[in-house]
C-alpha cells in the first residue's frame, strides 16, 4: 500500500493539472468571445464598475464623521458653522494664512461638509474613488479603451496595498487630501501619458494650452509630495518625447508652467512657515529620514516590486514590440514615486496616509508591465493571468467581510451615541461621556480626542471620551 502512495499522489496532481488546463482554456474561449462583442465587453466592464462602486458606497455610508471632519465643518479656527460657499472661500483664506497651502483639496473637504447630507457626500466620495480607479486604469493601458483585467488589478492592488485605506478613501478630510488630490493629479497627467505625435490646429492648440495651464495650477496646488512627483514626471515625459524625435506641443509646457505655479502657491502659504517655526533639520536627521523612508518603502511595496522584477525578466524573454517605450514609461512612474518619497525628508512628518500617491504610482508601473505581458497570446500566460485575477477576487471577498464587520460595528456605536446625545440635550444635560473605541482593521476609523472641542460645538453638548 505504501508503495502505491507516490503513484496515487502523482495521479492526483496530474488530474488537478488537467482540470486547471481545461478551466484555463474555457476562460480563454470566454474572453475571446466577449472581446469580439464590444457591447457585451463594455457592459461587463460597467457592471464590474458598479459592483466596486456599491462595495465602496456601503463602506462610506457606514463611516461616520471623524476628527478633522468636525474641524472643517466650521469656518477655519472659528466657532461658526459653514452655511454657504462664500464661507468655504473665507475659511480657506484663513487656512492658507494660519495652517497650510492645500487650498484645493481642503476646498473639496469643506464643500462636501457644507452639503450636510450624509448620503450625497457618500455617493460623491464613492464616485471619486471609482474615478480614481478609472484614471489608474487609463494610465496603465495608455489608451481610453476598457480593459476588465486592468480594472480588477487597479482596484485590488489599491484595496490591499494602501496601508490606511479608511483614512485615504472613506474619511472625508483624508479622502479629499489624498484620494481626490491624487485623482486630480492623475487626470492632469493623462494627456502626457496618452499623447500621440499629432499636430493640432491653432485654435485647438491655444484651447489645450489654456486648459492645461489652469489644470496645472489646480493639480500643482493639491499635495506636497505627489504634486512634486507630478512636476518631475511632466519633465520626464517631455524629455522622452524629445529623445524619440516627437513634437512636444506648447500645451505640454503650459501644463508644466501651471503645475509649478500651483505648487509654489501651495508651498509659499504663510501657514506653512507658522507651523515650521521652531523646527530644524540636520545632516543626521536627513540620513535618519532617508533610511526610515527607505525601510517603509520596502515594507509597503517590497512584494509588489519583487513582482515587477520577476515580470521584467519575463517581459524581456518574450521579446515584445515597443519594449523600449514600455520600459521608459515604467521608469517615469518610478522616478515619480521616488521623488514623492524622498522629498518628504524636508517635511517634519510622513504619515502612512501620505504614501497614497506613492503607492498609486507604483501600482501603475506594475500595471503597465502586467498589461504588456498578459497581452501576449500564449495560453500559459493567459492561464497565469486568470489565476492571478481569481486570487485577487477571492482575497478581496474575504477581506471585505472583515471590513464589513469593522465599519458596521463602528456605525452601530455612532448610532447609539447620536441617540444618547439627543436624549441628553432634551434633558438639558451639559456633558456627555462615551467610552473611547479604536478600529480593528485599516477599513475603520477610531475616535480622535484632539477634535473633542469641535465635536462639542458640532453636537451642541460637551463631548468627552474616557479610556
């Protein structure tokens, strides 16, 4: 009997291998069928988008106002609630001079909070997330054609690799700063990524230049590290097209000028210098931050970049067309991501949420390579692609259950709190005390004691937390 075990084991492996091959062949036939019918393919693409939208919308609905959401519900550093769009402009004027220059993203924050309709805010924020995933998708494919595989990869890698997902995609203040800020940057960079050497009429050239100039100011005025990366990437795109003896139209330079202008406006905010008072930087601190951020880069993105290294080896061996162009684009995104990391050496802090743009650029670099390899007609590569997509979807389903439990528990806590606050105010009680809680996963948001003064103003009762 023992002598038969190796034979039986080998037989089972062969049977499993044959079943996988059959599934792979069926998947290839199915993909070929839907690709041939554009209506079916685009309908499936749209359906998947709506599934992703629904999954994010649910998490947004279950995520309450947290921390800075209460702070930015008021005209900055005052006790006056936002009541009109003019209040938002005035608040950002105060914010620019007292705190910092991220006026564009904080304008988005306060505009959303001004809405004062939770469902509307959640729908808009979820739509922003889907827009962000689509922008990544188009950066990866280098065209405006839909690609289901790249859509799933863009969503899955964002879901798994962003270290503080709730802080950057669900929290209103955090999503405005990082999700929406990065979305604006990706949209602005798209013309550079999609550029084909085509001559524009004088009218179109002037229109495009004005559009890019204004868009550049807005995109450059979003986020310190990702906007800096964007500016360097624009320069790299221009250099790449020049080296390839392609025309570099005036709108490219107009966009660059706008981006630099917006970035200077953000960095030059008097509030930045107010906050920087009393801080200093030394060679030792520079070295310490360089090593610390390099270690975090490995922790956050080491596995992804190991995958990129293996894919590059595979890519070179299959001898594809336009290899130079593909590797050049990947290099541009890598230059951007390293700029976004090491420019933060000049900043007093580099929280996990500030890695959002960096991680996005790394995912795009991976996606470009993945897309080129999986476009190969080889059946083995196709089967590897389906296995990877299946793994992503299964892993997401399991992970989403954890997210569901965490955000639902937090939502229940806040529903109970709101009911208690309402009852306390009816009884003219001046103070309410709740037990502090913290989220169990990266998809939930815990209590923020620093915001208690504004939480008290928001709810009209002295809001306290106990450990």
